């Protein structure tokens, strides 16, 4: 699967502090044959300057940037995925602008898709390089993530599902292009309204069987702990279980 066939989409909004780290992590991929597409969801900070600086430092890593005015990671991601598919992508992955994919992330996702998977979710671990990080964040954050990996199988069961769901976080997933279009992609929503990654998976699991859906625990992405710090660990559980409207903080930047 060459660069034209495999795309990585990164939606972003005002991520000048962390976007550079994400770009550097993608530049270090052991398999560099992918097209990188950034979707600006209305940034007013220095995010675009970060991208230009990255282009100067890594001219060999081509970066495409498009805009999506409608607020929401769902809308921005859907615009990016559809753009990639229109340009010839046969598979599209996503990570977020505050995350650090492991060096073999692209290689593992490609291998999973070549092996017959049409939808892949990877494993998350908490970042340890943020200023707000404390030692207990690694312990509690990791424990919470492991719990959440299995939570969808218990809490998100709908008529017509062909397998019990696993966690496929938006910042660490890949999908076959034809399947993405078949299920009509991410909902064009705001994170205030719904979890677009969960809604996508709910549609996917009604179309394909478990043999074509994979949780790859070796495809690792380090995720920001900002949301955990803002909501608290109980708040994260309430967020994931669909009761986030009672929380004061939702869209964390």
C-alpha cells in the first residue's frame, strides 16, 4: 500500500503547543509511504505557523492542509476522510493533533489491513511529557484506558450488531475506504454532541463481522492527559458512558 493509497488524517483546532510533536512523530514512522492530511477546524492561534516550520525542517515529508469551517472533530474528520478517498485513498487512518503515534504505527495498521481487517482500532497510553503530568497519571490513566478498551462490549450493544464492540478511539483507528463510504463515515458533529468515533464504530459493527474488525494492541498512540486533568478520572468515565452533558468541561484545548 503506497503513499497514494494510505492516508493519515489529523484534525486540529488551536493546537500550536502540541501539533509539532504529532508531526514529528509522524515524520519518524518506519513506513513513510503515506499521505499526511491536516484539517484545520478554524484555528486562530499559531497552528499554521507550526506546520510551516515543520515543512522547513522536514521538506521530504509532504503535508497537505485543508479547512473545515463547521465546528467539531466529527465534521473535520469526515471532511478529511472524504477528501482522501476522493484523491485515491484505499484506506484512511486518523490520529489527533495532541497525540504521539509510535514509530511503527503506520506499518502496523497497513499490515492489519493487508491481513484482511477492514476496521482497526489501536491501543492508547497516556503521554508522560506534558507539564501537568504526575506519576499517578501514568498509573491511573493506563488503568482507565485498559478498562475503556472493554467497556463498549458491555455498554454499547445495539440491535443488529454483528460483534461486540471494542474501543476504537478516533485518535487511533484506520478503516477501508469503501467501508467508510458504505457506513456514511463519521457523523458531522461536535464533540459537545456525540462521540464521533463511537458512532462510526456502531455503524461499522452492523455491516462487517468480527473477523474484519481488529483491536491491534501493538499499534500504540500516546494520548494527551489534558482531558483527564480537566474532567478528573471519574469525569472521563462519565464522558465515555454518554453522560458528559452534566460536566462543566467538554471540549478541552
